[in-house]
């Protein structure tokens, strides 16, 4: 069997560990320490009925693309959207690392398997466990980091707060499986990143409602201060118009619904609503 090359920073026993582990019993994502070196192992197994599954995903992507065209003015091509997964993530991580971005190194890659450098605890977990002062600091740092990432012309595609980590006082970005930014304009892809950050902050579980709303507002303010790109703001304002237009008739019906995701949707709409007054 031909093995891919092992990255020079990988633990020396990585190949032997992979050869001896029962892959069929492994979870999709595993945090493991090998020879004293911590790494993240991601697996994706081919499912049954792959052709049918792809067709269904294509139809879903087609409808999502149509909605994006109607409401946001751009049509993300379904074929490009579906070029995602671990192979795509491995390529993007390599490109971003070469560009000087703080992302994990790829230590091993083959079909359905990716071994990545460990780059710290995710901010969602940290924010839940810290006091309000620390939560505000982490949120400000995350928004500043996203603004700087965007100012370099980059897009993430999965910019939720759980995909930002903290290690040695620096922010790192993880999880680059999604390919949506490759089929949207740069400003809309970046506006979508910011929306993901805001939506994930205000929907964080085990967080007081007032704190969640405060963190979302702070993230928006800090981002726009650090990256006052008029094109991104224009796309975000258009997105705000759509969200507020949907939220207004639904609020009387669903405002008391206890779902964190539903309440998070209304909070995002409220956070973005001031953009409409300035447009």
C-alpha cells in the first residue's frame, strides 16, 4: 500500500498509529495525542447510495442558490458549492498557510482522512465558561481577527465562533470544508462570514440572553470599525433587509418560542436592523 508523505512537524508515530487503529470505529472528528503531540483527526466515509445522495444535495443547493439570487442578487452555482469536504479543506488550508494565515497545518491527507495540527480551544467553549469581561474580550478579538482576515481579501465559509480557536494568545481559524465563497463575490462571501459569526454568537447555548445580544452587537461594531469596506457593508445591509423583512411578520407568532435558534434569528435581525436606518 502506498502511503502519502508525513509532514515533518507531525508526531513520529502518526503513520503507525493510523495503521493500527480500527478506522471503522473512529468518530468523524477526534482529538488525539500521539507521541506527546496533540492533533485533530477528521474522517469522512462514503455512504450508501452516493449517486442519489449527490442528486438530492444538488437539488437542495439549486434551491438555495435560487433563494440567494432572489434575495441577495447572486447565484451560487450548485456544482461549485458541492465541491467541498476534506479534500477541499486540505487544499484551502495549504493555500492559507502559505499566505501567512493562522490555520492548522495538514500533517497527513488521503481519501476520507485529514490529520491536522491542534491549534487551541474553540471560542464557543471558552465564552460559555468565562465571565462577562472575558467574553467581551474574546468577542472583540474574534471580530478584529475576522476583519483583518477579510481585509486581506480572504473568506472563510464557516466563520461561526466555534471555528475560531485561541492558542498562545492568538486567534486561529479552523474548519474550511465549505466552498460557498468560491461561487460568490468577495464582498458577499465576507458578509456571509460576518453573518455566521453574529448568528453563532447570539445563539450560543448556556449563555444568558442579555449577554448573547451584547456580544453580537459588539462583534458587529468592532468588525465595521476595523474593516469599513463599503462593498461588504452594502451586502450586509441587503441581507439585513431580507432578515428584518422575514422577522417582522414572524415575531408575533414565534417570539415566545423557546428554541435558541429561533430566538437567535430574531436577535441577529435586531442587531442588523440599524444598518437599514443608515442606508
